[in-house]
């Protein structure tokens, strides 16, 4: 019989029993976790799940973020990234620059480019297709993770195509997977207060559901620490869990003629208020960060990986998070222009040796992965990738009730 998980808050004991049995937690359970002051008990529960899934492994990848434009038709209050065309600081990358940046990343060992940008009002759909084709031609082994669900919906409007048609065209051009951005908080009240111009939750889920049905793996995010409440965060996580259950069921029933996919990873993103219209808000504390990362691990029992994105949570807290349910620190990043803390520039990168040292300091074993969480093996002398599974090999899945 399993030993009970140690908690000091009696209200958490029924939750701890569910965690031991691998049962999904309810909305009330999630709210109780946020209400509890037993931070270490929550961390121990999340760490139990994390180690059950991954042991002492902590993942990272060699990646390069490319933000091809910050010109955006939207003006979300929480965003410090967007500019209007002609405004100081606005930029649009020529396709050749995007391809050259990806080539440089591949030549220096990256296995992934992560490409997102603003909803540019005048770029044609061919710009995005030509971008993917160009990267695929120059860097055939490089995985292209690109375009949030919000961008995909934008493409349907400029191309006058359905979500399925847009995703099919992008996949044929070289798209490997979708990032999880644009989710923010799946709640109409929060949506109307903070990012009213963005598509609502149903459209975000339509994009990811369709991507999964086409065999395109995706990530998921949650932006927390602004105007949302803990119950709204839990509702967001449960909605992600429900779609994952649906996608995993489809994967189990799939055959060779009907590939399907699911969420690879969830990335809780700590809201950074500086330079946004919500700059008067304090932003989340370190305790809120740790609680949210741990609670995400506990609520999402059917998503294999929870990432502490070091750009958002900061390096010290991300190290601690490897004991609070997280098994991934993201990667080398190099350039991240979406959000940045006061005093930081967009050139934010870590050397592989630094990532590995940070993971070892946290008592974990560093494992380089590719985008789909397959271990990467490199030649010790040339640094060339020697092996990883074939690009389209199905990932190893966690049972929704394990």
C-alpha cells in the first residue's frame, strides 16, 4: 500500500489520496489547493506526480525563437509587444531574414525554431507559406514550431480559408507543431476585461482540436497573475484536460490513414506587467508562481510535461520548480521579444552548459529533447545530432488516468 503524501493542511488530505491513486482533481479540489497555505504539501504532491512520470529527468532543448513582426491589429491590455505600423519600434522581417536566422540556429545545433508574431494587417498568407518552405529547404532537419491559435484564426481571415484548410497548407509547407500561446485565461469575464479583441476560448480550442486531428502536436499555455481569480485558473486547466482526454482517445483509436496528436506540454506563463496597459498591477509573487506550477501539474494528470519557462519565471525560481512539478526548463531561446522584465533586453539566451548546470544544481538529470520530447543524442566531438526518433514517430503518451 502506498504511503500517504505528507500534508499539514487537513483539507488537502482527500486531494492527496486522489493524487496517490492517479485520479483527476475537481474544480473544488483546485480551488482548495489555491486556498491552502501548505505550500510544501502542494509541492510534495506535485513532485510525486512529476517523479512518477519522469523520475529525476529534467528536459531542455536547443531552440531559437523568431518573432517575425510586432505589428499587430490587436491592442491587448496585457501586451507590451505589439506596435502599430509606423510606430517607433515597429518591425517586419523579410522572409529571407527569417530563413537566415533559422539557418544560423540550425548550424549552431538547434533542433527547433519557435516562430510567432503579431497579427499583421497586410501580410498575405503566402508570406507564411513561403517562410515555412524556405526554412524547410534550407534546414530539412529543423523542427518548425510556429503560429499561435490566434495567428491561425487570423490566417483564415486573410486567406478566406477554414482552420482545417489553413493548417493543412501550413503542414504541407513544413509546419511541425503549434505553440500554445494566445490561450491567456479561458473565461469570458477576463477576456472582455483584458483582451477583448482576441478570439474566445471556443476558437482557440477549435484550432488545437483541428491540429490534433491532422496529426499536428501542440502545446498549451495559461497566462496568470493579472485580473483572473484562482477559480478561473482552475477552470482554464480543466478545459485543457478535457480536450487532452478527447485527443488521447482519438490517438488510441487511430490507424495509419488517420493520424492524430495531442498536447505535448503545458506552459504556465507568469504575467509581467511592465510596459503594458496593466502596468499598475503588481504581477504574481514567487509563491503564486510555485503554487500555479505545482497545481498545473496536479490538475493536468493527462498531459505529460509541465514547463517552467525560465524567461517568465526567472532562473532561480525555475530551478526550484523542478521540485514543484515541473520537468522542463525550455531551452536556449536566444531572442524573446514578446515579454521582458524591466531592464532586460530581447537578447535572452542560455548556453547549453548553463542549462545543464542549472538542472544538475537542482538535483535533476539534464536530458536534451527534441520538440516532441524524444531524447537527442549528439556526437561528443562534432556536436552533431546522432539520433532521435523519426520525425513523425508517435510520442510516448501518459494515460489520462495514470
